[in-house]
C-alpha cells in the first residue's frame, strides 16, 4: 500500500533578507505579549563611550543593555516554544494518520477475504438450490440461482424453500451471514478510507503550520544572535571584559536561575492514568494539575531505573550530538525531540511510545512509569507542557540538572540545562 506519511519538513533556513523584519514583528506574528523588541532604542557605540565617563551613567547603560538582551532572549525563546508546540501538533496528527492508515489497510484485507468467503458460500447455496430443484420437487430453477439471480435474490428465495434439511439450513444461514459480513466490512473499509483521507488533510495543514512557526523561530533566533553579538560587545566595553566572557556569564546565570527554580509539583489527586497510549491526546490538564498521575507500580516507591538500558540510551543520544534538528526527524543525522528519545531507548530494546512527546508521556503513565520530577534520575524522560494535556517537548535527563535533547531549528542535538521550568511537567518518565 502506498505510504501515506506526510513528508518531514525540510531544514528551515533563516530568511536571507531580515534586516527590515524586526523581532517585534516576529513576536507580534506569534502572539507574544509585551513591547516589540525592535522598537527598543539600541545604544550606539557613541552612547557606550559617553556612558563610561562616570559610574552612574555606565551602570545605567549596563542595566539597559541587560534588559535588551533579556528581551531578545525571551522573544526567541517564545518563538521556539511556539514552534515546538506546532511541531507536536503535527506529530500527533501524523500519529492519528498512521493509526487510521493501518486500520484502513486491515479492514480492506478483511473485506477482500470476507468477499471471497461470501462468494464461496453463495456457490454452495446455489448447488443446494439445484439439488432441491431436481430432487425436492421445489419450483426452483438452477439458472435462476447460478446465472440470473444476484446474491440477495438467491439467498432470499432459497430461504423460502420448504422442508430444508438441517444441513441445508446450515448452508443457507452461513451464506446469509457471510454475505452480511462482507457487506459490513466493505462499508467499514470505505469509512476508514474517508477517515484516513480526512486525517491526511489535517496532518498536511498542521505540517504547514509547523513550518511557518519554525520559520518565525529561526528568524527570531537569527535576530537575537545578530543583535546580541553587538550588545555583548558593548557590555564588555563597559565592563572592561570580553564579549565571549559576558555571553558565558549570561548563560551561566540563566542555568543557575533554572537550577534554583522550585521543581514542578506533581498533580494533586492523580488523574487518568489509564486508557490507550495510542490515544495520547486523551487525559487532561497541564503539568501542574491535570496531567495524569502514575498508575500503581505495586508500591509507593518509584520503579528503579534499568541501568543497562539507561546507559545504552544515553550513549546513543550522545553519539548524535551536533546533528541538526528536523521536524519528524528520526535519524540517522537529523532528529526532533521525540524521534531522538524513541530511537535512543529503541537502541536499548525499550519501547517508550510513538514518535510523539505526548504519546510517550501517556505511555509512561499507562505503564506506571511516571515518578515525581523531584525524584528524577539519570535516564528519565523530562517533559514540557503548555497545558491541555499535550506535551510539546521531551528530553533525556543525564544528571546534574542537564538533559540531552533535540530542541528546535537552529539548535543541534545538545547537552543543555533544563530550561523553561514553568512548563516542565511534574512527573518524569522512567523507561524500563
């Protein structure tokens, strides 16, 4: 059967002409609240030199540049988040399409087999009709049953024949049943085809939306990079430092702030931890209250990690460091978040769900493999959610507050601190 998967999005590249497209326009397009970054009054080098003349003006300029850098980073981070959310919506749509395609294929095969069986039953019934016409004194014509009559007419008229033997009755009833089964499966196959076609359109729409969001994210990151390069250089001039040192200092402060953010609390009162992991969008709420609590694993303690599987999975993920991000990417040199985690644990022989962060979360929930974020261990799956029961990102925890992840366009597979604590789910998944 033809492959119905939507082709993965090709690598998105920054716009070649973006100087006139400010970060404010990008953030407005994706609905980020707050003042447009492009409207900010960026300092000139003359401003920097003038600010160095006394300590108060110098500190004011340092504070201003710091605020501008924070705004650039926030705009780029929000654009990336929107891209990740759109990407997960596509992956969920593709999951549904794959399931529908498999169901359509199965029903078509069943319908073909049922039609063959129904035809065989009809022939047996026709032979029975011929026998009755010859020997039973019935007013039935062999030509009527074997040549001129359709299946419905044949079975109906055969059913009116009197004094059928027990064997004849069985043949008749089996023919009726097989004909009905064939008709039913044929109708179901037609419905499955219509549903698959509908889901294919939906997947394509979400694919296009994800591409557009990805382009906005790449553009915002491009602006952040270009603007921040000059701002860090100006900051270094003011502080008698170097631009690289200031960039490293800013990254370190961001990592420290994330590490000092209180971990997300598990949902209170549980939630729906049952259901079918294939129906990953079921379940409810965000990571703070509506995401499902883990199913019982036979006690109050968390299930222990499978050390061998953990190290195999992490080794696999680490071997992909530097590979590019691609929506729908599942290797060998391009990945998205759930494609990387799925392949990493697949290398260890552990199934964690489909190619979807949401499905992987609910697969862990259904198997009783969710544990509180505060109890995270090396190898656990960390999830991000913006609410509504869907999870837009997943990564593998490697210890020390760090993860290995395929984050988004423009960010190759990397080891990074756990970012976006406000969206991190209250539970991590522990494959095993």
